[in-house]
C-alpha cells in the first residue's frame, strides 16, 4: 500500500536524507527543507556500521558506498604510549558473514552524497531555514526565515543536536556539553611521506584518545578524530578551526605513528562534544523528531549517524502503511516505541567511552536490521 500523505523533512543531514530517500522509494510525497544554501564537503570521516549498511542496502546504495569507502580488517584499540593492543575488534569478511553487511569507513561527504543521490533534486529545498511551526486544522505549517510557509500532513524533524523543532515542541532544554573537544580532519595519505599506518586504530590515552583510519578503498585519504578535555569552551566555539600546533602538543606523548599523522596534517577543525539524556518524548501529534534531534550522542561508538539511518528505515515502514492524516500520530507513537530503547541504550553506552577498550559484546549493535525488526504494535 502506498501512502498519499505529504511529508516534510526538516534538515538534509544523514537522517533527513535517509528518511527522504526511503519515503521517496516507497512512493510517498516528501519534501526536504535544509537551511544551508549548498552542501559542504566537511573534512571528516565516518564509520558506517553493519547496521547502517543494512539501511543503505535497502535504499539501493550499497554498491556505490562500497566503491567509495574503505573496508578495514578490524577496529583496533591500542595503548597510546606503548602501542600494545587492548582489544582488536575484527570486521572485514567475517563481520559481513556474521552481520550480513560490511563495516565501512568513509569520507563523510561521500556518505552524504550517496544518500543525496537517492533523493530527486526537486525534493530538496536548500536555503530554507525553518523558524516556526503551526498547526492549522490538523495540517503542519512550517514557517521559514524568508517569510514563506509550507503546508504538509506531517513533519519529520531531522534538524540535528540543536533542533529548533525539539525546542518548539518540548521547550528549550540545553544540551549536555561534555567539556571535551574533537579535533578532526581528512588529509591525503601522500602527505605522510611513506611508511605504514594502521588501517583503523583508536589510540587510548589517559584522559584523551585519537582514532585514525583510511576513508578511501585505495588508502589515498586518512582521517583522524580526537577527544580531549577543553575546559572553558563556549557554545560559540561549537564548530571552529583548530590550531594544529596545540593539537600536536596535546598528543605529544602518543605513539610515533600518531605523531607522524599529526605532523603531516595541514589544518584541522574542532568540534565541541555534546549529548543529551534520553528524551521523554520524541513526537507530538503529527510532528516527530528523528536522529540527533531526539537522541544526540557522543561519537565514541561511531553510531550517531547509524541510529539516524535506522530511524529512517523504521519510520518509512510505518508511514508506508499509514493512509490518512488521522493515523499519523499513531505511526509516530509506534516509531518512538520501536526505536527509543535501542537509541537510548546506544546513547548511554556511548557516553561511557569504554566501547572496545576491552573485549566488548558488539552483536546487539551490528546485527540489527531496521527493515525487518518487529514494529511496536
Ligand atoms: C566528531 C564526531 C564524529 C562522529 N563520527 C561518527 C561515526 O563515525 N559514525 C556515525 O554513525 N556517527 C558519527 N557521528 C555522529 C553523526 O555525525 C550524527 O549522529 C549524524 O550526523 C546525525 O544526523 P542528523 O541527520 O540527525 O543530524 P545532522 O547531520 O546534524 O543534520 C541536521 C541538518 O539539519 C539542518 N538544520 C538544522 N536546523 C535547521 C532549521 N532550523 N531549518 C532547516 N534545516 C536545519 C542542518 O543544517 C543539517 O543539515 C559523529 C559525530 C561527531 C561530532
């Protein structure tokens, strides 16, 4: 059954695009509103867990992603100073066999472009910053910064960790800033001047860590992301250019392999790390939150985007079997009931930053398939 509903998605990030792609594939009328005027290729990598790859497969995007991304033999975990292995989580062919999908490492821009390729251009309105949301006789009316409006049967707010729609629905609750900063960038592997580096390793120090991995199948591009204390940062420094000399000094005691990557790195961005406690509610009548808007998390399990992608698949399944506006609230209630326990568990597990530090049970994360998981009644 194809739904005749008209759905607005706020935000063309990972969650918004995946939702739009899934709805469009199911023949549902969807329009994405994104505040940015153009898509930017931010210098960052992203781990695409086997569970997230199930979503891409269902959207017909698996082959493209495999061609763009690096498939590591493992996610290794080493002591920062000695290089001693703490725990080596094997992926490669064995993960594919066990979980039914590969574990890939990609450039964030490549994952974003892959998702965007599954949404027709005319279904995405760039330069549309949502500033308000009204209920008019059961329809949802979005208001934009330029004074225009758009009317839809329902709204899926995938507007990220600082979600405006979340604030409008449930009041302004501040995010939990962790007091820590992530420095991150991608760089051409050629800058390393030869010499091997690990395929994918998290180097664990006492109060900081760095994760380094390849993001291209031919190992031509390297990515790193750190987490380190930065007391006194402010909301204004949420996303900014970082100083590579400060970064190199902060990791001066780390393994020579780490220092070599940082020495070769020409520039870097820094990003304040934040999460939230699990929210009490994700939806209100015909408006639902999705992705970071409802379950922002620290990046320590590399599962934030994966959760947003899983959300997209489950939500699309529910909307596919919803035919009239009156039933939307029920579909959104079932979405929340299907997804909340899992997303909350990942949020709280991630917060602890112990994932893969020692032997870890990972099956519950990577074996989930949102296209087949039972839907809440
Ligand atoms: C350092 C770091 C490393 C990470 N690494 C990984 C990883 O390896 N693997 C993984 O799975 N996850 C990772 N994550 C998490 C992942 O980046 C997020 O969980 C994911 O981007 C969430 O997607 P989203 O669509 O919910 O939000 P976003 O990707 O933040 O998208 C929100 C979109 O909404 C738009 N928007 C916001 N407000 C408005 C408005 N008012 N009107 C219109 N548009 C609006 C924004 O411009 C943006 O495009 C990492 C995060 C960080 C910080």
